[in-house]
């Protein structure tokens, strides 16, 4: 997949700009607050119908603008697409692909796909399990519609169970419904474990390769899926997984009733990330953290490529700072395959770019 051209009008600090991109690497340079992240935001918006940071479409309209137009010319599956989004101050946005209106933003996923790395993604390594679970869930939901359905069903059952556990003191009759929701969580939870296990195996393989290359062969990254303790083998039969989850839930029944909380289950799953055998969350340096988070994103891109047959467009926002020249060189020149966009502040201190284009962004203007 390739973004050939982008046109922006009335979008954030871009009054009216257009740029033609390289099929390989595009480096977007500029000082702070010039519009680099805004540019990536526009590219992501056109691939998902959703901004990675704005809560409302209105936020993205230029301060002086009544409406905004974002237009991308995209090559994907051997065809050309014209993806357009029109945003307005007072009414609903409009999405068009080749002039045909779309009902939902999700339908854009059929045209082209982006993988975004933003500074917040360091949470993937640094923070608690929730960030890593969200990463896994987001990727899997895009890849496997059945997973998305199982996850939605599991979360609904868990909400019901949480409500029962919270309120049964005043209304003991609620407890009668508990076994039904437990059983739903067991059945759907087994499906989640099944998919997550397989996803993590592949994720770990790819991420280890990228991390090793980025660190010049010096570091070994490992990713291990961690689920509820009663599950002996997350790669086992779904029927067996369900049996293990049932035993697990029964063992926690008393504690859940006493604490009034839905304690243990796949909703507490995690990915254990280690570098040279030590937990990255606790021991990794800033550069290692960045490298590991990047390796995870690159692995996600690889998995997507296997499923879709084409690399998605990779967007790296501010990934180069804190990396030593060897690791920067890897990011600029050795991320093989697919189109890449990289933002950075100082071009002169970077290793030279072997193939691609460099753009300079200054107060909402783009120069090549
Ligand atoms: N709706 C908007 N209309 C006009 N300008 C906006 C709007 N939203 C944000 N901006 C401005 O856009 C400017 C550039 O923001 P952006 O996040 O793209 O900077 P950046 O180049 O990525 O900088 P940094 O290197 O600090 O990350 C900011 O100064 C911000 O005030
Ligand atoms: Mg930025």
C-alpha cells in the first residue's frame, strides 16, 4: 500500500498544502509545533476515519476554517483510490472513496491501512498490562472479525457480572443470573485465549528479529503471553481451555463474592516483554524501551502483511530521538518493505537517508 499524494485544506495549521510522497521512506523534518504530527494525523484519519488524538472532528478544523478537506491518492491491491474526508463545523463529516460516500469510517480499512507509532506507545513497554492488552486487542480485532465478536461478547458478560457482584447485597435475587454470565465468560474467554496465544507467538517471532537487527545483534527480545494461572497450555484445545477456565472461576467464587469484584480471567491477560531475559518494564533503558516498542509495531505490520498480502503504511512519530546512530540508521534505511513516514526535529544530526524523500515542515507549509 502506498500513499502517493496528500492534499490538505483547512486542516489544523495547514491552510492549503499538497505533497507527493516516495514509495519508500519519507522523512518529515521540522522544529517543534510546525505541523509534523498534524500531517501524520491526517494520514491516519484517512485510513481509519478516526483521529489517533482528537476527540471530535471539530478539533481538527483550522482555527479560522469553517470546513476542512483531506484527500489522499492511494495505491492498494494494484488499484488507485481517491480517499476524501470533508469536515464541517456544524454538521457531520463526509467520507468518500472514488467519489462514493461511505457509511462508516471502518469501511476505509478495506482501502488502505496504517500502523502508527507515537511517543505514547512507549507505554506498551513501560506501563501496566492494560496498555499491552489494548495493543493485542486492537490488532486482533482488525485481523479477525471473530475475535472482535468474542471480545465484545466477553466484555458484555463481564459488565453484567460486575453489576451483579456490586449489587447483590441489596438484591440477592440477582445471584440467580450469575452462572449464566460465568458460562458466557468461560466460553468466550477460551476463544480469546486461543487467538491471543497464536497472535503472540507470531508477534514474538517477528519482534525478536526486528529488535535484534535494530540493536546491531546485541539484544534478544522475547514476548510471552500470560493468561490465567489455571491454564496449562494456552495453545490447547478450546474445549480444554474452557474446562480450565471453569475450574479457575470456581476456585475464585468465594473471593469474588467477598470482594464484590470480578477478579481473575482473560481480562487480566498480559504480554511479558523481556530483553536478554530481564523484564523490559522494569529494567530497559530509554533507547531499549523505544527499540522494543518499535519492534512490536513492526511485528504488527508484518502480521498484517501476511493477512492482507501488502504492507500497511508505517508512520513513526518522533521515534528517532533517544536512539543512537546505529539504531537511527536501522529506522531510516533498514526497515525493509512498505512505505514509511518518519518525523524528526533535526535532520543534520541524522545518518543519511539512502532512498526516499526529505520534507521540511514550517508553520503549516511543506517543502521537499
Ligand atoms: N485546529 C487547529 N488549527 C490550527 N492550528 C492547530 C490546530 N490544532 C493544533 N494546531 C497547531 O498546530 C501546531 C503544530 O502541531 P503538531 O503537533 O503537528 O507539531 P509538531 O510539528 O509535531 O511538533 P513537535 O515536534 O513538538 O511534536 C501547534 O502549534 C498547534 O497549536
Ligand atoms: Mg509532534
